[in-house]
C-alpha cells in the first residue's frame, strides 16, 4: 500500500508532469522526422532531463484554520449520517438527508471561502450539529406507526412535519452554497480578466 501511494504521489508530481511534457515533445519530433531512428532514446532522455531539472514539489506541513474548522465538521457530518439508516427512518427521509449531506460536503470543500464568512460558517455548523440532528432525533424517538399517522384532518403527521423541516433546512443550505459558489465564479471571472489583459493582445506582447 505504501509503495502504491508513493507511485501515485510521483505520478502527480511536478517532476513527472514536466518530464512527461518533454517526452511528448520528443514523440512529436519523431513524428516530424527530427528525432530519427534513435527517437526512443531521445524521448527517454527528454523525460529524464525534465524530471531532473523540474523543481521538487513544495512540502506543505501547516494546516490552515479553515481546514481545522471544516475537517471536524466533516467528521461530525459522517457520524450523523452513520446514524441515519433505513431501520430508523423511512426511505424518503434517508434520501433527503443524503442529498443535504451532498450540499454540505460541497460547501465544506471550499474551506477558505466558508470560514471567511462567519455567518455562513455558523449556519453550516448549526445545521450539522444542531438543526438536522435535533429534527431527526425527535422523529426517531417516536414509534413508527405513530409517526406516519395523522393526528387530525388538517394536522400533518410527524413524518410530514419532518420532511417539511428538512425542506426548509435544505433551502437554507442551498442559499449558503449559492453564496459560496458565487465567490468561486467571481474568482473565475477575475482570472478571465487577468488572462485577457495579459494574453489578449499580440503574441509579441509576451
């Protein structure tokens, strides 16, 4: 397992990427008849030169505050999901919770953007640690037959009430997700403006 991990790390390393790029260049030279019959040696030599001269990947040992915050939230979310099983909840509840977990994971994957907005972080944290488990726990403590039955003609069953609460919570999380995604979109637009300013003119400007 350790050997395969090292291989995977190397495949994604700067040295392998640079070496592979030069090796591909060697293949292109062969296709144009430049490398001649010794093209395998040329390709191997170019790869070795690229791997040798490429700078090593930077070692990153520090863990940002954002990563610490979101890592524990992801762990808490996984713990909660492990308790939302088919023997405790109806299938539609399990499905809804899994959909919400997908939204939460997407948000938590953008740690820096999330922790830069305390309000959004608070909503996500409370959703995982309070809002969602509180609703699910209250429902799980009811007998299944009681939870599914209506109390009166116009009164919702406990199951319907839970689904309503989950819908409201999902809507709130979608709003947070949209705000986070807009930050990503703005970053993409900023990069586009930079590239147009830098490379939009003549190639002589490079």
